[in-house]
C-alpha cells in the first residue's frame, strides 16, 4: 500500500516536471524573441533593473514551501541560461572557424601548398646578415628540395641594444637570393605602414609573436592579396590566437597560416614551452593550415629534431626551423640555429620519419 502511494506521488512529480519543461522551453522561445528585439533596438541584453523587478515579484508571490532565497536562486539560474541563449542565437560564427568553412583552406605559396595534407619545411636564418650568409643557406635548402625560406630583416628584440636587422636592405637580399634559387620568402613586418612596401620583396608576410595583437598591423595585412603567417603570442590563449586571425580574415584576406611557436610558462629548461596540443585543436577549430616553429619554442639546437618529429606526428602542415652557416658568430639566437651539416642530418632524418608516418597512415586505412 505504501509502495503504491509512493509511485502515485512520483508519477505526479513527473507530470509536473514535464509541465515545467514545457514552460521553460516556451519561456526560452519568448526570450529569444526579446533578444532579437533588443538587437534591433541596440539595447544591451543584460538588464539588471529588469532582473531586480522580477526577483522582487517572485519574493512577493512566493507562498512556500521553498524559502524565497531558494526560489530566487533557481530563477537567477534561469535568467543566466536565458541570457546565454540570447547570446548564442546572436553570436556570429568566426570566419576562420570550421563551422563557417568545413573544408581546409589551402595556401599556395609559389606552387608550395600548405593545408592540402602534405607536410612541408620552412627553413632559413634567424636574421639576414649578408648576401653570402643567406645564399649559403639557400644553396643547402635547394639541395634538400626545399623552397620555403624564412629570414628576418626587421628583428624585434627584447633588448634595444641587440641587433635589430638590416631592414629594407635585408628584404632586398632575401629577394635576390630567392629569385636566384626559385624560392619563396617569409619575413616579418613590424609596422602597418611597411605592409605595402613589403609586397615587392616577400611572398608571405609574417606577423610575429610580439605583434599578434597589434590590431592595426593585422588589419593592414588583411587588406592585401598576400599570404600571412601569424605567430601565436608569448602568452596568448588559443582563443586569443584564433581571434587575432579573425582580424585578418575579416578584412578579406583568407590566406592565413597559423604558427605555434611556444608560449611563456614558469619552465626555464626551454626558451618557451611548446604547446604541441595546440596543433590538433587549431586544426579542429579552424580551417587554416598550422605550422610549428621548433626553433623559437625550444631555443635549443638539441631539441629541434624530437620536437619536429612530434609536430609532424601530430599533424602539423609544416615545421619551421633556423639554419646559419656558422651559428657561433650569428648576430642573433646563436644557440638555437643549426649549421649546414646539422641541417642536412636534420632533414634526412625528418624525411625518413615523414615517409614512415605516411606509410603507417596508408596501412591503417
């Protein structure tokens, strides 16, 4: 008899639960309409005065058995969910997101494609120091079948007394060598006013980590018909990184390459901490190709090979690293650059590793 009564009461509660659910969904539909009206009228979605009025009305009409504070807490949760419903309904999907474009964006750099499923290498000196220096690196790259060359002409340095780059002269050297060896040049531009000038020299505009949130620079790069390699900021979240790319694409340029180059943490064993998990996250969340800079993320020559293998294994579209004919006398970042023999050994190892990865994927399919 007692069991029957318990079942009857539970059934009654279930009926009320379904009524509450129906009422909540009806309320949600009206809340969405209110949100649309607020958008049309330019009114803020959160209205604290209106919320206070409703809470006071609830307090005046509460007949128990719940305490008024308990009922108000429940309604505050409903208010919060309703506000999120309005925001989700009005939130525009980012242009860089997979929701907006499910297929991969393929960036074509003078015939070298990033984002098409193949994996490439971007190599070159940290800073342009002379024509002879750049040419020697390019010659070694050409022998390895590489065509994507990086090199710094404008160098933002931590200390104002460190080598800041050769500027336009450095761009001229890069262009001369690239034309000689049929290569594409990737180089950093610091100033929005220099974007137009750089078009005569570079094939890819690099926006460095320190400038990831230089919004004027991002907008300027978004207005030109030239691929942009965007590096993640020193302590930027992935969300901030993606939104920085959105500044570029919002101006009309969708030829964007994302570059994970390590973030600043408490760890001192490496120059930065390589966030290797950022690669699959960025490839899931965006349709843009993703590059891993193993040189700036580690700052250690002895870690370039294992981190490059990790980058390839996890699905990076390209690996970026630095090469110098004689790193001991380099004007910047000598400890992290490979010399030519080290570069050749590095490339031979990675080519074999890449082939093994491709073979394992085919075998699994």
